[in-house]
C-alpha cells in the first residue's frame, strides 16, 4: 500500500494509484470494504439505540456508557472503511444506509427483546468480527492497514464484552432460556447462504489477505470455529440451550448453504 494510511484522520487524502493485486482481486476487496462501511454505519445506529434502551431499563450506567462509546467507535470504523473502499476503486454512496430494523422477534417482553438484540449484535456478530480481524492482522504486511485492523479489533473486543456482560445479568435473573429456540433465526441473520455456498476464483485468492479481506473458504471456516469455540460455549455458560443452533450449523455445513 502507498499514500496516506487507511487509518489516517477522516478526510485525509489517499493515493489514487492502483494497488498491486489484479483488478478482480482488488474489486473483491473494495466491495468487502464498501459492505463493511454499511455494516459499521448500521452498527452505529444500533448501538445508540441499544444505549437508550439499556438506560431506560435502569441498568448499570457503565453498560450504557459502553454502548454509547460503541456507537461512536462504529462511526469511526465506517470512515476507515469508506476511505479504503474509495482507495480500492469503489467509493461509498454519498448518503448513509437507512437505519437498521430491530432484529428481536415480536412478542418478547422489553427486557428479553433487549437481551436478544445484544446477544445478536455483540455475542454473535462482534465476537465473529473479533475472530476475523485477529486472523487478518498477521497477514497485513502494510503497517497502515495493520494499524487500522488493530484499532478495529481492539474496539470490537469491547463491543463483544458488552453483550456478554448483559447476558450475565440476564442469566442471574433467570431470563436467558428463552433464547435457545430463537438461535437459528438469529444466526440466519448473521450468515447468509453465500457464506456456505461456492465462490468465484477471485474471492478465494490469498492476495486478498494483503488488503484486509479473508478468502471465502477461510471466512467460512472461521465463522464455524468461532461459533463452536466461543459463542456456543459462552451461551451455554449463561444457561442457553444451543442444541437448535448446533443443529442449524450442522445442516448448513452438510448442505453447503441450504437454508434451514
């Protein structure tokens, strides 16, 4: 990489010269960073909303503050993603994406709905993000990209801990068992069919690692391992039955992405 670092101050110019990987690989990486930009902006809104809901339930002020800080973190992350996407040839849209909808199923009491939202956003999504970023760090040869990935990884660890901290509170109140039957739907919202399906050659190129993107098969393997080694044990420790989630995951692996 050359030019201003991806982790530079917002608005800092980036060198418009093409990067080394072939056009197809660069396009895959650019699309990935552009998609991350959207995800980070949606997370900014989601965490701000969660902070208000946590506060209204009278939870510890420290948890409210972590959620508010997470929202600010995600805005900063989105700026990094936008610069990288533009640098790689795919500028992000001028307008942000629409606010994301709540993901908790209807009919849950407010406290349980909030638990669902925090488990989905933090225990699952942010824990998976930590795994991805940690895997990318050793492969990032460029110091500026490595610094940006390190910054994102450090923040995502804190975001994941927010969910696990809330889950511990819910477990102490005996309000976690309801999650078990809902886990397959929650996971379907995290991993679409494409993750378990075939990918084109450019999406499997090892050269993607130098641009902060995992090859498709590696991303899938890491998703599965993170669920099996981090997310499922953590949920079980909080009194959540993960049998339905494990059945869903086994079906996805066996069927190569067929929805369950």
